C-alpha cells in the first residue's frame, strides 16, 4: 500500500479513513459527527464515519480509541 502524502497544508490523522478533498473533522473534535458516512447499518442502528467514529441512532457515539460519548438528545 503506498504511503499517503498530504496535498494540502492540512495533515491527515494517521488513523483517519478520510480520503475526501476537504478533510472531515477528527473524531476528537466537537463537530466529529459532521464526517462523511462510510458504512451505514440503519437496520442495526449504527453508522461508521470516515473519521473512525461509530454513531448510534440513540445519538451516542463510540470513538476510535474505545471511549464512549453518552447519547446527547436535544431537550
């Protein structure tokens, strides 16, 4: 597999799956859920985003390092 070389001043995170011309937000940023969906399993209630984040339909998240973000539904 060839090594990735950045073509823009922004450097990709090593674990990022993002291959878009405009990079998606990192999994540890506050706007992490704005990343593009790579795999969607609505029948199971989850989706994998290109930053490695798994989002669940109950609005909870699983970060790539295994940390859990509790559901954050609007009140």
